[in-house]
């Protein structure tokens, strides 16, 4: 990335991996390995940070996904099961099971949909809101720490480059 050349990090395990492949396969362009091996390693670090943040607040990753969808909906923090399906991209049966389990833990509650007599809304309870807010704050602190080596401009540039990289994969 521009502006980072003067601040290049010391060699890492990906550099060693690329050097070994260059020695063995001089005929190959290894530029993708330099990018995607680092992304893969970073994804594992992010998964670990996520698990730690959620565990600290006694929330499973799947629970966080549902609770976060409700929290992002804004007050009164309620969505229909169909809306939750779209937000979390799971099957109907899976969502029903998740709502049941979250309800049993006192993190969500069902209520009648005032606009659809046959419908139901799923809403955050106070305990659910505290759990998702705490887990999200802890996660953000971990992620800030992981990004600490980058300036605000570099973080923005990295976010933009990753967004561009993901565009054709959608």
C-alpha cells in the first residue's frame, strides 16, 4: 500500500513460505500467496479474538449473530423471524432453533406482531442487549489492537482494497 514502504514490517512466516516456493517453483508468480496466506492467517486471529470476546460475555458466535441483528435494528430491537433469516443467512429451521435457545436463556422474547395477526416478532431482552453490547465492545477493542500498527489513512485504504477484492466474489 502507498505510504507503507518506509514502514515495512520485518519478514514473517509468509515471506519464508514464499521464499521456499520460489526456490522450488521459479516458474510461478507467487504474488497471490503473499496476499491470501496473510488474509488466511489474519482470519484465524480474528476468529480467536471473536471467540474470546464472546466467551467473556457468555455468548456463542451464532448467538452473537442473532443478537447483533436485533441490536442493529434499533429500538425497540425487534425483527420478524423472516427478517432475522435475511440478516443471518440461515435456514428457517435453524433460526427457529436459535430463537428457542436464546429465549430459554432469557436473551430474546417473542411477542405478537401488531401488524400481522399471525406473525410474531423477536425482541432483545435487557439481558440480551447487555450481552451483545458487551461482546461487541470487547470485540472492537481487540480489533482496534490488531489495527494499531496502521494509521487512520492506512486503515481506510486497507478497507477499500479489501472491499474491491471482495466485489467479484459476491
